[in-house]
């Protein structure tokens, strides 16, 4: 069975490392341990992680999430089927579609679709929360193109935003690609455009903080990180970056406080 490290999960699912650790700590998945006790996730773990995060974001109660995920895991195939995998809400029922077959999970309110093959380095995840289907199609295309053609992926994300100006994931992914290509001013502009529609989104603010650090704008980075943590105090990576940044700024008390928070969040698991 193929196994995936934390970096693989970050790349395939677009989840920050802090979210992955939080979901593991909450018991939604129990990954194997590799060398130096690093996490190793299965294909089933990938699907359960992304589904758990979507349910938690939708404020579905934890007991309900656990019931749904327990049944979901029991039926999931060991690898991505060629026909893809769709998980959707039909009334108060959760229905999983695999090719022509359908089966019902326990309950939940989410709608995700999975395509691609993580063994080949691709796993498309589409959250059907935006009525603009065209935007989702462009977002999906951008996600698929990221590894082989980042330039085309950026254009696809731009089309997604044009179709749905509130498409948060497109702003996050496009900003990240621009940052990686060292188009720093363009990346900042993209993140700030996203924040104009989602002013307190923790992940957008965290990414902006990372960018501002790279631009040597430390005080602005601190402000972005702190605002991100006000929205989500469990962003472990944000605490870690702030600890290092405060240390550079000569503020050891703040550095120690955030490093302690980071260690508390990640526990004894390898980062």
C-alpha cells in the first residue's frame, strides 16, 4: 500500500501542516509511523483527512463527524478508482458514489469530489460550496496543472477568480504559486484581494505573513500572523513562525510563548 508523508498531504490536499496535525490529534485518522516517527498516511487517510476538515469547517458536531468517517473509512477502496470518488449530501444522508455504484454513509453536510491518482502525484479535491460551476472547473484545472505547468495553473486560477470573485481557495493557491515563482508583489496583491473578500481568513493571513517575511517586512508579518491566530489559535505553523520572528526582533518573552503554544499543539509527533 502506498504511503504519503506530511509534505505529500500538504501538496495533494492543500491542507496546512497545522490542520493535518490537529486532525490527527483529534483522532480522525491514525497514521502509521515511519523513520524518526514521521507520519505515514494511506490513501484512505487522505480522503478522511480532507472530509474531516470540510465537516469541521461546516461546524458539524464532532460525534456526527466521527460516525460519518467511521462508516466512510469502512467502505473506501484502498486506491483511487479510475472513475473517481464523489462524496455528497442528499438531504440528511451522506452518499458516496464510486463509478456507477452508490452507498450511504452515516450522516454529514458536505460535498466533495476527488479525482486523479495520488500515486502519480495528483489528487483533485473540489468543494462544491460555490454555485459558479465554471469557477470550480477552472479551479480544478489549475490544481491539476500545478506540478507540470505552473504558468497555466496560474491562468486557470485567475479564470476561477474572474468567475467567482469570492473563491477563497483560488486566491490562496494563486498567491502561493506567485510567491514560489518569486513574483512577490503580485503575490501580495493576490492575497490582499482575497482578504478584501475574506478579511479574517486565517490561512490567507498566514500565507501573507510568510510572504511579508520573505520581503523582510517583519513588523507587517507579525501583524498578519497575530491576526491569523485570532481567527484560528490552533495554527501551529503560525505560532512557530511567530516564535522565530519575535526572537529575531529581540522579544524573547513573546518568542517563548508562541514556541510553547506550537509544541503544545503538535504534541510529541514529528513536524
